[in-house]
C-alpha cells in the first residue's frame, strides 16, 4: 500500500526518506531517522521496527543484522516490509512473503527503494531512474522528483492519499519534515510545502542550534537578509508566494 525511498547524500552525509500511499498519514508511522541511520517500516506497519532498529544502528549493528534481529522478535514479520540505511549509506531491505503484490525492494549504495500493493515493479524502477537522472538537483528536489516518477509509473495501485518528506542533517531533529496526511494528490501538496519552506523556514533552520554549536547563530539580520533575497528572486521570476498563510490585519 506504500512506496518509499531512503537516500544518503554522499557529499554531506544527509539522510532523507520520502513516502507515499493510499493510506492516511503515512508520515506518522513509516519514516524514522536518527544520526545513526534511517528506516522505513511499511506494509502491515510495525513502527517499533523503526524505533528499535535505530537503537540497534546506534549501538553499532549493521543494517542486515538489524533486520535479522527484528524479524526474530516479530511474529508478524511475513507481513512487514522494511528497509534500513546506516549513516554511512550501507543498507538492507526485507519484504515479507505475505506482503500484498506487487511487493519488492531494490537497493544500492546510498539509495534504497521499496513498495507493496504497487502497480508493478516499474514503480521502483522509475524511482531509481529518476533519482539518478536528477543528480544535478538539490537533495530534497531529487528525492521528490523520484517519488513523482514512481507515482507516474502507477504508484500504489489503489490510489493516493498521503505522503511525507523528511531530511536530517546529522542531528536528532529534522532539517525539514513535511507531511500531507489526506489529499487527492499528496505529492503535489508536498511539493507546494517544500516551496513554502524555501520562502522563510529553510533560511531560519540555518540559524538553529546543533550538536556542534548548541547556541546556533543568533544574528537575526542574516535570516532577514536571506529571506529578503529569496523574496526578491521570486518577484523577479514573477512567482507568487506559495504559502496559504493568513496575515491578520494590524491596527
């Protein structure tokens, strides 16, 4: 009922997961990222694979060992589909024998795709091809293009409902975490939200605290300058604001 992509950007070590499904709020239960790695747990989803799996990665376990241990603990593992990526880009995947067709996974260094209840294997092939074809794009855009290609190839054979895009930059908190829980075209909505984030939010994230610098950067003038430059660029491109925010009239 779901297709997902886990990727690592080799130049930065950033980790990302994108998910789409004809199921409500997939972003709430499928993607799990920590500084140790990234896990997508789907099909008859058991979120504990994501939680416990990342604990195992943090302890030094390799992705295949993580899957083996979780399979041994879960009586329902034949109905699970999970892929795991360590922070170094090595990965492993498991598609249970009782996952609903079409179901499968494909993986290579720094990239893993998996899905169940899909229109066919072409969905995963389209994801892989698009990700490679868009190597010149930034990480978030590259991931989103791959998901859109998967949807164009048939996606979840039942239809569309929700999607999410999560990227971590080595911290316990996400750099960006976008969710669309109930929508006729959720990937289109994720794209709009990413556009909204580029207007202000992503500039703000550059000032946040980090494990290397707890206080972050408190000079708001840098944020304001970046936001103003982004607004000027949108105006020059004749692009209206993407946000649907309402500004309350001020007296």
